[in-house]
């Protein structure tokens, strides 16, 4: 499809950089997103992964084979196109390309056309074609916001004295409830589990480095089909030596505010594609509303919840609790009975754990969970017995309390739920490229 025009090798650019090349002859490589025809002019829209750009191909300005091939391109065909960048406020991204030449790479067959069309498709069909659905504007925008959040997480911790220390995916014991573990056959009949959290190892890391974080995939075998749950998700987990509950709350709040500001600064176009009400994100501010578990239960009961003191918050309770708040709600000091074995008890009321959850507005639920850890050896040994946990699997964890134990704490922030809230997405399945859910492991 190459023309016989003697076009010198132009600069190869990304669509996102078009504004830097106005008036210049450039080359763009990508795929056909859409095609509009108007007599002797065709308007192919090319997408290259960085953005979309409308191209203007005029028949009288091009060799016949070039124009005909552009005119007959099929959706998602791949091609290279050359032309001059021109400012056009009405066009996608504010720039157009006046076509001078083009070359086909691969034309999608009309006998087997691209399966995702502008018509409405059911969610199961789209999830079955997730590997292709990622090319759509909304999905593309959501993943780019995810990218910004992931980069922001790393930038925040890296610039605040934290050291990234990776923790294992295979673990010999549960961090939290053993009923949500994925068991894996290891060597010589040994059983191990896919990690629920890197926290226990991170506590050891904090005693070596002071302030650390781990960031990677975690796995929960919860048989849940709610819009908030995945069986495989990504979580960042900071852990801080010489920290109490108040320090943990401060860092979590600061991180959330930093991430919101990053997205607003760098991803407004993506938020526009997602039709996100930016004013709601701009309204998130410090200090976040704070309340104790006791106060939260009373508030829920006043709003019609049947929860009683000692019960854990369900999805409906979290949604009800955050109603009327513009910023996430910080709830602390939960009953120890509903928290994991490693939480430090409140000195004034030992029946309470120094744990904290941060609950997002608009029904997105808990986005941060953490707190202060037990630093006393005898108390931790007692908790292992009370929770029927195998001591031999935790001997290394007890060592942290034997050799220079200090008050410490941390939290986990789940990336997918956080992205869902920021993007105002209906379901977390759209916040990760290939979601793993109760009944979905493909593609």
C-alpha cells in the first residue's frame, strides 16, 4: 500500500506528543479505531496506545492505491501513516493529521471481523473478550488511571524514606483467616499457600530498615461475588518501626490525598472519558472524618442498620457509614474479637484492638485496613494459642519480639478498589487488566 511519493523519513511520534509537532511531517504507527467517509475524503482515526488522532485523507492528494486501502480499512487493522500535524480544536486531542502516505501492516478479515463493535454487548461477552476490550476508550482510560496510581504509590513511599522490600508469594501459614487461603502443592508433599498479605514478613523488614513497603499481588479465596471483590488483587503495604496507631492513620491519609492529587493533575482527560465527576475528587480534603468503632455503630443504628456492638461491618454498613461524607471515613478501635491475632490491644480498653479502616464514599467500602501490631512476646504467644495457630509456623515471627522489639504498625491499600473509587467504576473487574473472580479465570 506504500505510495510512490518521495517522502523523506519523517519523525516517528506518539499521538500523545502531537502538540509538540504542529506543522511537521510525522509518522504514526497504530490501529484503526474508527473510519468515517465523506465522498472523496476519508477520516481514519488511528490509536497507538497513547491516544487517538483523526487523520484526513483527500483522494486528490494521494495515489489511488493508498486512498483505496485507507477507504477500505477494517476496524483494528494495523497500519503506518505519514502526514502533517495540524491544530484542529474540534478534533479528538485538538490535532489532526493531513495524510501524505500510508502503509498497511495487517488488515482484519471481513470474514472474521473484530468482535467488539459500537453496539451494546453483555458483560459476559466483554469479559470473555477482555484481551480485546482493553482497547476500548473507557477500559483504556481506567488502566491509565491505575498506572498513575501505581506510579504515585511508589513515588510517595520512595520520597518519604521507605525502602521497597519484596515479600514471598508462597507462604507456610496464614496471615489472617485460614479459610480464605489458596493451597498449593509444593515439593515432596509439602503444602504452602498463596499469600494473603506481605505484612508478617514486612514487620521483620521494618526491624531491619525502619520504614518499608511491599507491593505485589495477593490472593483471597473468598467465595464472594460482590462488585468489590477479586480473588487476585494488588496491594501496597507499608510498615513502620516505632509507630503507633496515630502515625499509621496520618500516613494513610497523606497517601490517599497525594494519589488523588496525582490523578487530578495528570489524568483529567481519562477521567473525562470515564465521565467521572471531578468535583467529587477535588472535594476530598484533610482532615478526613474520624470516629471510633463505638461511634460508628451508634451512627449506623441511627441510620437504620441492625448491627450490634461486636459485629463486623458488611458492605451495606460501610456504604451507610460513608453517606454524607465527601472524604473517606477513618474508623478505629474495633473489637479485638473481629480482628486478626496480631493487633495491639488498647491499653485503656483491652477488649479493643488498635486497628483502623478507611472507608471510601459512594459505596466503595474499605480501601485501607491496618493498625498497630503487638510488640510484646508473651502477649503474641497468647494470641497464637487463642487463635489455634501452629506455633512452629510462627517461630520466626516471634523472633521479631525477642530481638529488639518496638511498637510498630502499618496498613494495606488495595489498588483495585482504590482505582474503582477514583474512576467511579461499577465493578472492580474493570480496574485490572485480567480479573480473577469466583467464576472467572480466563482469558
